[in-house]
C-alpha cells in the first residue's frame, strides 16, 4: 500500500492538495472503521444534492462482485457505452477503486470531489463519516459528474446498510452469499442474505446468480415486489470443454467463448451478467457481439490470475472459506506441479482455520506474511493456526515481514517446474503487485 503523507491541519482544506492528504484526513474523522447505518451518509448526500442521471447497477454478494462488475463494464464498453465503475478495496493505489470509460481515474481528478464531500459534511452541524463512507461519497460525486451512460457500483460490506445503498439502483445483482464479515452481518447464510437483499428496490430487476440462494433473499424480494431473476428458473447456462451457452427470458446465446477471467466459478458470474444486461435491454441495449467481445477481453487483476514464468505464479484475493474453496478447485484443475508454495496473509477477523484446511492438501510449503495494516493477523499467529490443524508431516512453514519477502523466499526455494500461489487478502496480492506484475525466473535456471 502506498505511504500516506502527514496531514497538517484538520479542517484546513487549502493544505489538503493531494489524494494522500485527503485519505489521511478521512482516517481521522470517525472513531470506528466500520459503523453500520445510512443516516449520516444520507444527510451528506442530501446536502450535496448527489444523484445519478443514468441507469445504476448495484452489485452485492460475498464473492464474485469484482468479477461481475468487470464483465458488465467490458460488455458495455464493447457496445459503445461510457460506463463508470466503483469497486473496493484496491490492490495497490486508491484510485483503482474508480474507472470511467474503462480508465482508472487520476488522483487529481478526485480532489474537488473530496472537497465537495467535506463542505457538505461540515455544513451547519458537522457529520462524522468513516473512511469508507467519505471516500465512497467522493467517488460517487465524481461518477455522477462524468456524463456516464451507466454506473456500476460494488457494495463494500453487506448491502442494506452499506454507503453504496444510498443510491437507488435501476438493477441489482446479488452474487454468491456465504459466511464472511460475521461480526457485522450475522453468523448464518440466511441472516447475511437478508443484509445483501437490502439493495433490492420495488419493481426493479434483481439478478440472483447464487445457484442456491438463502431463502431470506427470495422472501425479501417477494415481499417488496422486486422483479426477481433466479438462476435455474429465469436464466441458466450450459457448457462443454470448448464453449458455453446462456438462456434467459426470451433470449439465448450459444457458442460463447469462456470468459477471459479464469476459474469455473466465473461462468456463474458471467451468467448473472448476461441476465442483468437482458433485464436492462430496454434501457441500455447491448449487442450479442459486444457480449462475446467483452467476455473474451475482460481483465481483473488478482482473480485467479496466472502469471507465466518459472515457477508459475497464481494471484488470488480469496479471503474467506468460500472463496478459498473455489481457489482450491481451480488450483487442482491446473494439473501436476512437483511442489506448491503458498504465500498467505490475512485479516485477524477472518475464519482462517477452514481456509488453510481446505487448500492444505495441495500446499507443500507455506510462507506466512505480516501485512501493512493493524487489522491483519500476524504471520506467527497464522503459522500457529496452521500448525494446530496441519495433518501433513511433510509440509513446511516459515514467517515473513511482508508479502514480497515471502515471495522472494518462495522463489529462492522453488524449482522452475513448481508453482507459487499468493492469496488471503487484497493486501497480500497488492503487496506483490506494488512494483508491477512480477515475472519469475527461479535461480536454478541461471545457475
């Protein structure tokens, strides 16, 4: 993560002339990093007069949100539209959270919108906003002023009480629902599903791409009169080794190339994307060729991203048991590697034990890493958790100060035919991508 410069004087906007200084300001405004509720955000939005003059697609879920947003964006770009996308968190640089017409915004483009949020926040009685709330409103302000044809908004946490939900969507998408952020959302899928369902609106299409959604999601949509699109009922997909097809309400696509994003789970996400585009056809029609091109060209770093080299490098932001289960299946499908090395760092509030247990049979050597945030678990804690559940006597583990040090150790120990997988957090993958995409060249090759 980039270093943040010191903030010189809270409230002195004239001295906040960089994105780093504004972000430092946002970190100091609220006693909590997460404070569920929309009342404070709504107050600031009303003061700003913030609204969108284009269709809005809001995407919630446990996993698959970023991939869904990226595929929506790619298809809309290929159809000639000007989309804007808000996603979080970022991998390396904060401005990665916002793209307009396919391009990441520049840091200086965000500055007047931070100023706008601050002016509204301090108007009359001061409103306290969390870092996420403040930065979300700044990005939404930029997007609303960018003459977009469509806005794609990824929910940060949950849905019902997330800052993104202050904007009414034209269409909602709910991806997989599983156990994560249980301290805030609930301890079972039904409770968590109800929080995700909070992005639904009466009379508006809601795409449920989870193959087995919690009943709470369906019940809430029915109660408020949303137009529910359920996978297996309103749309479906089929596929073989070469191609796949999709069928929805009155429309079919056949002979589609598999999405450029790797992993079996991406077909479920892509199916939800096609349903969303079909539901919005009367508002933003997208051609079949644009869909084919968009899915073939879509890119998203850190989602089962395989970087060729010796050894091969796999980057994946999987940070909960459900996502790690998908990662494990994808790794298993890669074929045989003599040794699999795993660089792993995670937040302290994550359910780490089942994550390690799920992928454990595939990993021969672990490199546990500290991460540059107070929320992270220490490498020594991660190693202890692994040791408590480890059933492989031949597996080894070490601890490291940061992800790059862990990767360097893995490369030094690896043979050219091995593979290295980096996962557990956006911070873990971001620590590897901070200096660009690495191209591995095991020292054994040059010896």
